[in-house]
């Protein structure tokens, strides 16, 4: 594989250091992307240089501490990663998609068939168009130097493919967009070196792959 990538960005500080921002924009060209090709009829897996692609996007993040006890941070990324040419992408098909010259029907008539399809112009794997997070934390002081620290992290992503072409006509290898919320609570003892806490991940029990 070969990737020629160009990036420009800026890191800035405002409000006497209470606000920090980061911005970056990038553009790149892939050549000879390596792809794993599974041949179900022969039971083998091979690796081939198979595709070209263009990647481009922007990302921004900010970290704001208006008072020492409170911090708020957020970030977002936009990606437009697309295959330029991938005429023989390895995918799988079944049912009405099987039986074509590029996708022979399995011998037993059941299950998936390995196929090759033209997925030029589709997005690269693990490349959601939009993703980001919002994070906040608050440090509360009590009497006798006890402290409590509460923090939350909300993250989101739009849909993305796990493999090239989402696996084929069935589109099984695709993750729908989702968001999750995580929470943490820590109690800091007066000596300042010991913490006792708990956490909850995926508070709203969002199901995702």
C-alpha cells in the first residue's frame, strides 16, 4: 500500500489559557490498497493489492475550563473516504444474488457464495461520515478536604462499514449510527492519594456491533 497524505491544522489557546482548540484538515491518495479475498469454494484466503482510494476530512476539538472545578470538552470529525477504483472487490451473496457468472451458487444450494463485485465509489471500511464526543467533569469540594468528581462522556457516530462494500448485496457488515453515554463518580479521600469510585458505561443500553 502507498498513501500520500497532506494535512494542515492549527492549535490555539484563548481566554488566558482557559480555552484550547485544535483544528485539522487533510487529504490523501491511496494506491494498491491491500484486500483480503476469501474463496469459499476453495476454502482459502489470499491477500491482494486491489484498489485505489481518496481520503479527506476535517476534525475539530475544544477544551474549556471556565473555573478550576469544571471542564467541558467536545470534538467532531467529518470523513469522506471513498474507493476510486475497486472493480473486483471480494464480497458474499446468497439467494437471488447468487448464480451469476461472478457469484456461483453453492454446491448445496445453501449458505453464502464468495463473489467479486465493482464497488468503486463506495466508502472505505471504518469511515463514518460524522463522529464526535462531548465530555464534562465537575470537581466538588466538601468539608474536611473530601472531594467528589463527577464526569460524563457522550459519543456518537454515523453508520460505517466493517469491510469493503459492507460485505456484498446483503449489506450485513454494516454498523448503523448510534450514540452512548458513560458516567463516572469518584470520591477523593482527605489524604489526596486515595480514590473510591464507580462507573456506568452505555447508560442507555444502546445495542451495537
